[in-house]
């Protein structure tokens, strides 16, 4: 059953947060990471980009609008994502398993046991001036294979994010719609030529984040992002979570790496000791 239809098993003072998540498909928690941590993460990332430390995805790899045409073309070496963030440094592991973050996820996932996927997101998104590409409207589930489409992406802004530097926009409530396949193109982006999709996009909301803010969004929420038109690179740390009961389908990309098991509790968190 989609998260949006689940009734939390208990009520807390955070019910409005749960209600907003169920209604809109996303919530923002302001100031969850402190300025010092964001700065240390940025410093680490900048070192990892000079020289670029793999595994990484380049802008050219995604072939989105605005991507350089080849690795030899101007901007062809522009990184888009530093992959495997979880194994890059303890700082990222500590963040991904930190008590306040898991506590919020636990509330949003109806207090089920939670696992972190190492196979999806698990990355540092970099959006460089000059050669960043546009990401059209899509749902994150498009290339993920799980028992159920119930996953949450957790997006930590390491600097300010807004439409000018390629910040995300989301369509509130889109996670509740049952879209026909024909609403999407071959690559599973929303077809912007269809009037019904245009009407949906008109209801989009730009997400403005400050360093340390965290956006939690459902894997069925439609979202998009533009190019970075400023002269500063934007950095975001992104992980995906699901309940332990919602398993990746064996032999798919979603099962490529083992999940990291975490335990959900009513208001606290403890590592899962098996
Ligand atoms: O930053 C972007 O261009 C879009 C990223 C995105 O949609 C995602 O990682 O889910």
C-alpha cells in the first residue's frame, strides 16, 4: 500500500508533518545539519573533485538537455554526481544514520524498520555553472525495482538551493496519482506536450533550501530541476530509504549493493544488531 494511504500506527506531536507528507508527498525539515557539518562536507567534496575521485557520473552520461555532447566537447568532464557517498567517508555514514534523520523517516514510514539503499542515490549531487543539464519531470521510482513503490529520498542541501542554481521543484500531491503509462515518454519523463500534464506542471512548487535544510520526498513525487545559472557550484547529499519489508527485486539494479539496516523506534533510533 503506498505510504500516502497508510495510517501511522501511533500519534505524536509530529502528526502535522506526517499529514503534510501524506498530502504533498514531501516535507522540508529546516536546519537539520549544522553549518560546521555542511562546511566540512563541502570541503571534503571539493577535494574529491580535484582530481575527481570515482565512481562518478558525468553530465555527458545523462544526455539531458544542456549536457555536453561528448567527453571531448567543452564541459565534457563536468561531474554530475559523486557516487557511493556512503562508503566515501564516515561523515556521510554518520549523517545517513543519524538519530534525528532516522526518527523523521521512522514517522513517515509508519514506524517500520528502515533500511538505507546503497544502490540508489547514495551520492553527492554536484551542479556546476556553465555545463549543468536540465532534469525534466520524473518520479524517482522510474528505474528502481522494489516490492512496492514506497521509498523516500532524503536530500540535504549543503549550500543554498533555489531555481537559479538548479534547485528542485516538486508537484504537491503527485505521488497519489495513478498515471497512465502514456503520460510519460520513452525515458519515463512526463510528456510536456500533453495538456493534462501541462496543467499538472502549473501546480509545481519551487523548493528553496538553505544549507542544512533537508527535503524528504516520496519516490512517486514528480520533480524536476533546471540548470545552474549562477557562478557557484551547488552541492547536495542524497540518500534513499525504504522499509525492511519492502525488498529490492533480486538481480535488478536495486539489489546491486546490500542495504544498510537501521532500526526504527517510536522516538529514538538504535543501530540494527540483527
Ligand atoms: O538535481 C537535479 O537536476 C535533479 C536530481 C533528481 O531529480 C534526483 O536525483 O532525483
